C-alpha cells in the first residue's frame, strides 16, 4: 500500500495529514510550528535543518501511532509561508529528503496549498494573502510573484508585536491606555508589566513572530471598541490593501475578475476583524472576488502529493473521512 502525506507548517503550528493510495484518510496531527526555534537560528541553512528535523520527527510520531514507518510513505508535499524563492524551496526539499527514506518530496508556498484545497484546482489568475509572509499572485502558465516586501505591517508578526509593546507602555502610563493592558501578564507569563516589557527588550525585539499569539487579544479588544486596537488592525488592513492594489496594477489585472483567497491563522476565528479591515479598503475594486477556502491548507498539500506523484490521479476522498480528520473549517 502506498501512503501519501500532506504537511502545512506555519509559525504557530504544523499539521500533517496521511492518506493511502485509495484516498482513505488515515490520520491527522497538529504539532508545534517553526516559531519555537526561530530565536535560536543562525542563518537560512540552520533554518532548513531545524525545519526538516522538526517536521520529520512529527511525521514519524504520527506514522508510529498508526503502525506505519517512514519507508511506508511514497510521496510528501509540504506547504509553508516562507517558501517564496527557488533557493528556499530546493533547500527544504533536499533536507527533508536527506532525513527520511521518502524520495518523492515537493515543497510549496502555503497559500498555494490553501488555494488548492479550496478550489480543487491549481491557482491561475488569482491572488492570495497570507498573514505571515505576504501576498502571492498566481498567474497563467505557472507565473508566481511574491509581494511580501511591499507590506509595511504584516498581520501575524507586526500586528501582535506592536500591540503588545503599546499595551506594555500604556500600562506604565507612557502612551494612551488600552484594554489590551489587561492581557499583558497572561500572555507574557510574567508577574509584572515591567517584566513583560523586558521580554521585548524594551521595544527592540527583532524576532516578532512569537507575538502572533497576542493577535487574538487584539481582536477581542477591537470587538470591545478599543480605539488603540482598532487603529492597529486598520493600519494592517490598509497596508495589505495598498500591496494588493500595486500587484493588480503590475499584472495588468484591472479589468478582469480576480478571485482572492485569505490564508493564514490571523484570518481564522475572530480574524473576520482583520478580514473586514482589508476588504473595506478594497471595496471600490468591483473585479476583486473574495474567496474563503472550505478546507485547511494541509488538505491542499495532500492533494498536491496525489496529483504530482500518483500519475495526476486524485482518488475520491469521502466526506466522512474529511469530518473524521477535521480538515474542514467553518465559513463565515
């Protein structure tokens, strides 16, 4: 029996899904993401090594729980946000291959997996926004471009970090007070606000990714009409919208319908707060059609594994299996 694996690795969590050659979903697991080792990185090579080591370990544990081993895996496709150039893609593929007996391995950007899951086809003439790394445009003939460098405020990283820092400073009466101050010590796991502020190196923390976990507190504050939290979310929404407009202009897509998918943890749950901020700033673009994927990106990664390494044939996967493995998400 051949087994196929889809992996969606983000900063906050990793999801792995196993299916057999007949399309039966075997099991799914959720583990830690790459943010847990970012603070210890020396360079990109070090990232590849730690990424591959973490991913293969989690996969081996999931296989073992189902009386399988790595040699049972015929093909694996992994999706993650930082895959935005050929060097990173090749480096991750090689490291994953060297740490396992799996030879059929491909790595994609996570927004590619999200679109694949939601539409049932490869992306073409569309765009996708991710909350961690940036915005990808998928054009005809395999054209892909990343607009990440244009975003001034990235949702999962800077939004949480800036809001957390502001909350710390406001709690010691330096800046405008915000109800976010109530969550500082709970989030930072410190006894005092001063200790929490120290954790950010007094505002000089260059590794902002762990503060993505503060983003849900920001959304809660927005729902309670906190002006400071609203301002942070609106800044992020405007930054995303400006980037999207620039991408549309560069591609000459002003007069065609553009399906647009929002991907990433910051758009889930109460993430409709950020989604609204983005779409409000794009309301005048009548050709932009908002699309929400029905399935998690890990399902898209598994479909890519079948498609690439199963002679292009994707076996029929039952709704019962999808429910069992919890790969559907609620749509707004």
